[in-house]
C-alpha cells in the first residue's frame, strides 16, 4: 500500500514539474495561436472549425500551411498529404523520446505522443533519463491548452478589427512562414537556402500540370531527393 502511495505521489510531482516547465512554451505559443485564430477568420473558417483544427492537429506550421491551401482551394486529400509530409519529422522525435522515456503503457505513450511538438520535444529531452511519462504529459498539456485557447481568443479578437485589417492578415501567413525559415537559415545556412530554392523551382514547374496542393508536395519530395542525390554524388567525386 505504501509503495502505491509513493508511486502516486511521485507521478503527481513529475506532472507538476512538467506543468511548470511547459509555461514558457505556453507563453511562446500565445502570439502565434492568436495570429492563427485571426487568419482563420480571414480565411473563412468558423470559430468551431478553427478551434477544432487546433484541437486535433496541434501543429503550428502544418495548420498555417493548411490555411494557405484552403485559401487556394486545395482539396482535403491534398491538405492531409501535405500535412503528413510537413509533420514527418514527428516520427523521428517520437522515436527519440521513446528511447529515452521510461517503460510505460501503450495508452500513456499514445497520450504524450500526441503532445510532441518541436518545443515540447526540446523541453522533454532535457529531462534526466529515463524521462517520466507524467513529465512529458505535463509539458504537453500546458502547451496544448495555450494553443487551443488562444486560437479561439484570436478568432474573436478579429471581430473587433476593421475589415481592411482582417483582409490584410493573409500577408501575416507568409511572414510567419519566413519567420519559421529564418532560424533554420541561421543554423543550417546554405542547406536550407538551396532546398528552398529547389523547392520553389520544382513547384513552379509542377504547377503547370498539378494543382497547388499536389504541386507543393511533389516539389518538396523532389527537392529533398535531388539535393541528397547531389550531395552523395559530390562526396563520391571528392573521394575518387
């Protein structure tokens, strides 16, 4: 009995630590979620659709991309496939967390796996190994709550803005994509720039035959494959 009480108390303590560690993420999500809510309204989504997207997708870059594709008239299948490609890195993050996390039930792993955004992964990875499930859940819960709640707040805030400002919010979508790209450019430099240029070139080519959604996906995959092939060829040439 004492062992069960101690185990329960330990779980509660780790959950509290996770909740505290997630507060900086929640604060960081606040302006991005507010903007997402604003743009959702300008794109034509209802508040239920905007908040529900944040609830079931919970992936900032993918949601902004989805808004852009919705505005361009892309189909649901195109948006789903594009989201899969953008969020493919989550499989790698989940595998990494699984290696460092404590042994737990499938239900717990599925639960905290849903919360694994880039920021939650970064914070959880700094915890001592084995990483406690309750800690990851705590971090994720705070981040998730902030994202969903401020999506709704941002949507309703748009109702108080002049119509001309609401319409101009579409520009913020592209600004946010640039903001996502800049940190990568600082750390990866030439690699990111080359991939971005290749993606833009292939997208322009594929749009002749494909719709916007399929063109984006085809361009992304082709750019990555071609860049990797060129890198391998250059390494082979350098060693030969």
